[in-house]
C-alpha cells in the first residue's frame, strides 16, 4: 500500500485539482442577469494531492499513475 510522503498515511487515491475557466453569455432577463455557459477551457492536468492531508504530492500525471500502481487491486475504488 503506498504511503503519503508528507503525512505517512496509506492512501488508495489521489485528489486531482484542475483549473478551468468557464465562458458565459450574459444577457438580461427582465431585470435579472441570465448566464448561459458557452464553453470552458481546462489548463493542464492539474496537480495531485493526498486525500488525507491535502499536501501536493505530484504535479506530473505519469508520476501520480506510477504511485497509484502500488495500490492493491482489492482496495482500488
Ligand atoms: Zn498526506
């Protein structure tokens, strides 16, 4: 079972935090603003954090995947 290098607790998954920007068309519906999402843009693969302590463990997807390969199959979500 892999352990977090920051808090030393066993982890079976990583929290993937990804930045996105959403684009909306803004119109008025009477006096109320109305937003319609038209698209969104994702920036990179994000970073990968420990679900226990929330510390950054990896900023590279391949490193995160290599870490998760140490999780036994029976405990995989
Ligand atoms: Zn941790």
